[in-house]
C-alpha cells in the first residue's frame, strides 16, 4: 500500500502537531509522561507515513537498520543508569550530527552522478555538513568529559578564540566555494575543518557548564536535522529540526540566566577557567576547619524541626538515594514536619536530571520547588539536608569575587538554622571549586554513601529516634 502525496502530507501535519504538544507536555514534570507519549505517537506516524511514501524503492536495508537500531536502543534503555543519562544524550546527539554529514555527502554523490546539482542544493549540503560535523565531534567531546574519559577541566591555550574564528571563517569560505563549484577538495577540507572546530569549541568548556552544553548540542542536532530535511525535501524533518533547534536554544538561554552567565561566554569560554588574584575566601574558610556529624545528630534535628528542605544533586543520582529520601520524607511528614525538595536549574549534569529522579521515586510534584520559589523559605527553615549537591549551594558564588562561579545564583541553603551535608569526601564539586558552605558554623558534614546514610536515618526514625 502506497500513500499519496496528499495523504503523506496530512500524516506529517498530524505528526508535527503531536510533536508541538509533546514539547508543551515536557515543560512540567506532571505532564512529562503525556508529552513523551504524544511524541512517540507522532514519531510512529511519521515513520509509517515515510515508509509508505513513493520515495522508498526498497525495504531491505531499511528493515535491517530499523531492526538493528531497535535492538541496540532496547538494550540501552534497559541497562543504562540515570547517572549515565547525560553522556548517553550527548552520544545520541553525535549520531544525529554524523547522520546529517553522511546524508549530505550521499546526496551529493547521487545528484552529481545524475547531473542534478544546483547552487541552492549545494548550499543546503554545505550547511548540513558543517552543522552536522560540529555537532558530531562536539558531542563526542562532551560525552568524553561526562564519562570521565576526557578531563572535565577547561582546556585552554593562547590564541584559542582567534584560532576558532580563523577555522570558522575558512570553513564557511570553503562551504561557499563548494556550493558555487561542487569542488570535491573543498568538500573534504570543509568537512574536516568542521570536525576540528567541534572539538576546539567544546574542550575549553569546564564541567560546571556541561548541562548547558548538552542543551546547546541538542539545539545543534536540531539544526542539523533541519538542514537534512531541506536536502531530502522532507517538510516534517524541517519542522522537527526547527522545533528541536529552537527549544534547545531557549533552554540553554534559560539555564545560562540561572547561572548568571552569558550564553556567548559559555559557548566560547570555559567555566571554572578564570584565576582570581589575591587570597580567596576559600583560603580563609579553610583555616576554620569543618565539623562532622553523625546520623543521630541529623535525626535529632529533623525530628524537632518544623520544616526540612532537601537539596538533591548528582551525588544522589550516583548513590540512587531518591527512594530512601522518599521514605525519609514520609516518616518526617508523619511526625508533622513539612518536607520540601529544592532543585537548582543546573543540578546534575543534564536539564531536569533531578526532577526525573525524584519523579521516579514517586515524590509528589508539589513537594519539588525550583530555586526562585524555594530561596525565600530557607531563612525560616530548621534543617537543610544537602544530598550530593555542591556547586549549586556554594556561597562562593556570592561571597568570593575570585571564584570562577562568582555571580551564579545558588540555592541559599546556608541561611537555614542547620545544614547537614551528605558527602563521600571533601572533594569539590564538578566545577572543581571549594565549597565555602562546609566551613560555616551552622553546617556539618556526614561522610559516607548517600543512600546508606539516608537509609540509616530512616532506620533511626522507625526506631523512635530521640
């Protein structure tokens, strides 16, 4: 059965509407499941409509590719841990980028053999190759940084920005020349330089900016898909690519605002790479030392509290402590304690990382508040329990002008009566910046695995506490 062009266009229109509704649903955790479902339905309709179109001449390679991809995707979905989700997303972005490059090169070879090349098509091919190649290598570097294969620290050298500018201008120049002449040498050089600039753009970006970079690479993958849509004359691919491109760019902008950072500075700079002069506040705080506490100390405080705020971070994801925290929340609420969760926009290593984990543990959405909502409540809070977060509660962002995170809005946990910090060690956060909260008089550290520590708190509460 073959769909007519009008029927296929109608199916694409339905898919596009479903994709837009899916994005709308993904704007809030409560509607995220519905948004995912709508997106899946939209993609299923789009794939079926494409396979039933008259463009498809043979199904052999398509079936093999779909079957292989389905097996790989299913295995990954079942085995991947939430802690590895950010690097998986980065890896998937790289696939989109490479697909755009391969489609563009394949189209060039086919059209050249058929003598059907024109300036407009060549321009589309150039754009698809450049954006796709940058997305591919940039995503590979981001994957390496998140996975720990490549250092999370910014890699900077003299003349870096000038080199990027030079490579970028030469790449664009080669793209224009290729579009005008169809020269194969220009195609090869343009592709190689685009791969290089993807590397040189991402390596100077530090670990603390990785959530923003993952979002930006998502945007790049969207534009690569849109460019491929123009190449293949597929309207739905253009629409989907534009949706992903714009939504990724908007999310990156929102996150940069939450970090008090310029998006230009993030994309072309390196968070955590600056060096301040003089003695920092961290050096002064070190002289005061830190206080350690036991599980019993924390339970004693929380039992007598009116309000407890829990601040989750990447360490919670590593320890898989969210289910234990749900049980802790339930026990405290049975004792009349108000419990809330405070989530910073860039907590974890991917946008929405903490929200997904908390939702997985069935923590009610109305218990999870964003930074702007929860910050006014910290001064009237008895206990803050920081579980594996670090940079997002670091007062250095407000107090230490020499700190590379200075100016970033934070969760103001230090304003509570007492802060208990669950950590494995004294190692700094992903940005490599020492946390001044450790040295405040109202802060105590409980060392150990976050899940084990929270489970010990649950056991103490069940046993009657103090």
